[in-house]
C-alpha cells in the first residue's frame, strides 16, 4: 500500500504540471531549433531545452492551479484537479511550482544560455501575474494578451541555438500568439456555462457565438498571413509554404463553419484541428530543413 500511495502522490504532482499542455509547447520548440540551426541541432542541446522548457511550463501550470483552485472546484472540467480533491495542499503545490521554476532557470542558464533561461522564466511571470492574477477574471481579452506566454517557447528554442533574437523568431512568436485565441475560444464554447458560472469573462461566456466565430476568423486570417510571412523571412522552402497555405485554408474554413452553425460540436472540431494545425505546421518547417 505505501508504494501505491507514493505512485498516486507522484501522479498528482505530475497532474499539476498539465503534461498535455507541455507536450504541445515542446512540439513548437524543437522544430524552431531545427530552423534556427538550418539542420539538426546537437542532441544534447535539444534534450537540455526540452527538459528546461518542461520544468518552466510545468511550474507555470502548477502556479495557475494554485491561483484558480477556488473556481476549479466549481467548474465541471476542473473538479478532479489535485488541489480541488485535496490530494495536494496549496502550500505544497506552491513550493513545488517555485522549485520547478528555479530548477528551470538554473538548468537553462548552465546548459543553454542566460537569454533562454530568462525568457523561459519571464513567460511564467507573465502567465501568472498578467494572465492568471490580472486579466483572467477581469477582461474578455484575457486569453488574447495572456496567451503571449505560450508563444515564448519558440523564442527559447531559437535563442538556444543562435544566442540572439531577430525578425524570424519574432514572427514565429506572432504565429503562436495569433493561434492561441482561436484555439482556446473554440474549447471555451463547449464550457461557456462553466465560465459564466464562476464569473470568468472568457469570450464565449460573455459574447454571442456569432461574435466569437467572427473573432476566430479574424485571428485565423492574421495567423494564416503571419505563418506564410514567416516562411519567406526564414527562407523556408516550398514544403513549408504549401503546408502553411493549405493548413491555413482549412483553419479559416472551420471558423466559417462555426459562424454558420454555431454549435459546440463544430467548435470542438475547430479546437481539435487547431492542435493538428500546430503539429502539421511545425512538423513541416522541420522537414523543410531536414530533407
């Protein structure tokens, strides 16, 4: 029984880090490193960045759960989180999150470089203080501004290879920045009643589905243009540009479908495609440099 309890405790701490979200962040980081390197970076460097990025993102997610534990206990989607069920105390979760952030900074500083370490931790600070503590419960633009934290990993990946920032990684940052609102709003359509119940002004909870769909289309069009512009600025080839063109068309088409039908089922198809979109787009940019 002690071994079973230990496994359950470890699983609860892992759940605090939201590992599925971390997976998506890392999907964007490694291809970014490949583009920055113009080929395959050293394996040890990729491993170091992945580990450091996972620590930083995990700490940020754990801090978010500490902050949101009151509304998580009410929302149907989050009722089983470790802090809600009492499997982990808020104090222990806070200590765990801070330790992850400290470890992430030291790890990236020692094994990668100071700029990458500073960027990774700055993303956490932005996510916690700007999104979670300030905007999330006050503004319908919460995910628009706060979502910028999720775009920082591409900057970490680029600076890990080059040691500096320039226009190409900033455009790639913009790709994730403009992708985040359509991605999250599509999911929030399904849980709009949950957000309304706890007073979080997520766009689908305070605006009509038509308004949400129009904004999704607008952001997706900008995302589409930005993704293609990145291909030219980063001097990528036909494989990436064709993928960005087609994937963007599909994304916009699904947004138009949501505008026409406005159902949670269509919104979830859009949400699922948004995840596929990132995997396909970043996979294409990596293949473009490797083949």
